[in-house]
């Protein structure tokens, strides 16, 4: 599903990622662990085609995404990737429903189609009663469930989660872990960047890679 070859990413005179080589198979749950600044978020950004590498190749779902133009990269994300951001990146003045449908707006889907998709996700994440409430009024756990639902609205093959439990207490973190475990049964390929030790010994995680100073440690 994902192949990374000889990947480098530089920011001015700083090397953020150095000679990364990695393969992730369809349906795997992979954890990228490492301290803040180790390169985890940068690697997720490159896999999602939100930024481009300095050199090297990234192949996702048989597409050389490191060579895509911005327009094609946006389309690729829409069709293949769901992202769960560390701070949720929700629109506080919009409702739960409006936040969840936001990735699909460029496709101009029918309201009926949106209602069916969103209602299923609301039920899956037990936030049906929050549909018309502005997300600024939701608890942290509820906001994260909205963020996860939004990442799934385009039925992505790949889910990327950047420090997903950084703003959650232990109980909510365990709830998130159960959600990920359930998503794995649906053949989603999931990559979680985290320094939360709760993720390091889970029985359903296929691989754990450590990044240090922009390099993979083996």
C-alpha cells in the first residue's frame, strides 16, 4: 500500500528526515514513535502529499505521490486518505454535521447522500445527538470523535493520525484505541504518529518504528 524509498526532507539547512526506507502493507496498523521533533509529523505530511520531499520516492496505492502537482495531490487525498490531526482542526463555528461533510464539499454531493453517510458515522461514534450542535460546545472526547468521523467520510483506504491522544486523558485515549482496533477489522491501513506509550504494546499493531533525529532506528 505504501512504499518509501531513500526519502529525505530538508527545511533550509536542517535535515528533517534522512534516508527513510519503509513498506507498509494494506490493512496494517503501524505506529511511528519518537520524541517531539523526531520527524513523525513530517513523514505523515509527506505520505499525505501535503508537502513534498527534498528527494526520494513515495508510492501510495501505486501512485508516485511525490511527483503530483498540488491539484492532483488534493484529489488523491480526497480519494484515498483520511487525516486525524493532533488538535482536531475542526471549524468551531460549524456544527458536527458541517464539520464531518467538509472534505466532500469539492465533490458537490447531494444532500441526501451526505445525510446517509453522516448519520451512519454519527451512530458508529455515538454522537447522533450532537449532529446540529456547534463543535465548540462539545467535550474533548466528542470533538475527537467528530474529527475521526470526518477522516472517514470519504471512505479512505489509508488513515493517518498525528498525536491523536495528545489532548486526551487516559480513558479517552483507550476509547480512541478501541476505535482504531475496530477500523483495522475493516481493512483500513492506519499509521499513528505518537509518543504515547499506550500504543507501543497493543496486540493489533503490526509494526512499531522509532524515529530519532529524522532517521529510522532498527
